[in-house]
């Protein structure tokens, strides 16, 4: 499937970068045209269906058995078309410019399909759930269909990206954000082709799906090239999970996170561009 628009740069505005670095998150409207999203949504949804049939899903449940969402990890490894989408220069360049770095890799991609009645996604910081030695990470959150507030859109705590003590964990940093009275920001409704980017230390959550329609979202997590693995025992606040990116998966402490598992998706030097 051809996606020529995936390689064309998205021109960030100065205020986009400033908002991201001040608040730890930013919304970008229309990063892709609707027709491109429609074509790739079919591929992504089809890949999700295949992985679900094989049981390769991550359905988090609480102590009462309630499901948070249907999550399928690293779809790029099972579909050439999904790989093309996940590794698109258009997204990766925006991620690099927001972080202010020259080279970025993909840490993981996640199809997060919050079905009707699924509970809310709890407050968390993505960096508390990874085992690489960098805070220079960013996650893109992209709805594949129209998303209403009733379906569970994103809410961020602005300024919480400065709470960088990963050893404390999500709950402790949330208490600090509450004590500091950091403001919350909700995205509200989003259209296909709209995205949010949030820093790895930004506290965020998504509401329960109170609609009768599945909320289809693809997320991609990027990190600055050069990161190395750390041992989970070095992070007392690290919370175990079934996420692939949370495990060592054959890597050892000190190993570079590189190679085919973590593809290099943007290199400003190679492309003859400078970081902002």
C-alpha cells in the first residue's frame, strides 16, 4: 500500500514546539489527510483482528475483572503496510523536532481499541514502564476514526513532564502533581488524522468508553537514538507489565537499544536538516 504523504514533512509551528516543551503535550490537527487514514485504518484494524484471533493481545483487567482496553503490541512486525505507517518519516520528524533531538527510533507501537464499556485508563507516565536510560521519549496518540469525549479521549497534566523521578512511580508523581496544583488539559473530540504528542514523563489518562462504539487508536512511542538498557531492579517504582517494550527480551544491561527491534526512523544529519 502506497502512502506517499507519509514521507512528506509536517511543518510544525513555533508555538507547537513551545507548547510541547512548556506543557509536556501538544495537539496537531490534520497531520494526515482523511483518505490516507481511511486506507491505513483498514490495514491496522485487519492486523489487530488477526492478532486477536491468535490470542496475541494485552487485555489489562483490574481486581474486579474489568477490562481497560484491547491492546495489541508491535503490529509493525506482522504487516509490511503497518510497518510503513509506524516508521513514517512524517511522524518521526515531528517527534524529533518536539524533543529537540537529531535521531529517533521507534520503541514500540500499540493498537489500543477501547471497546464499549471498557474502563478508564489510569493516570501514568510512560517512562515509568520502560527499561532504557533516557527521558527523551515521546508518544504519538492517533485516532483511526472519529473520537468523541464519551469514547475516552486523552487528559494530560500540564507541566508534569518535569516530574522525572522514575523511582517514585506513577502514584507518587501524581500526588506531587496534585499538591503542586498542576492544571489538567483534555483534548476533547478528535478527528481521524489528528494526533497528540506527549512526553514520556507527562502524566496522562483516558476516560472510560461510555459510547456504543469502539474507540480505535494507534500509539507510537519514540526515543532518542543512543539509549541503553537498564535493569528493572534499578527502578524501584517500575511496575511489571505484559508490554513487550517493558521486558529485556534477550538484551542485557548496558546494551544499546538499536537494530531491527528499534528501527531508526529519523536522522536529521542524513536528511540535511538541523534540530530546532
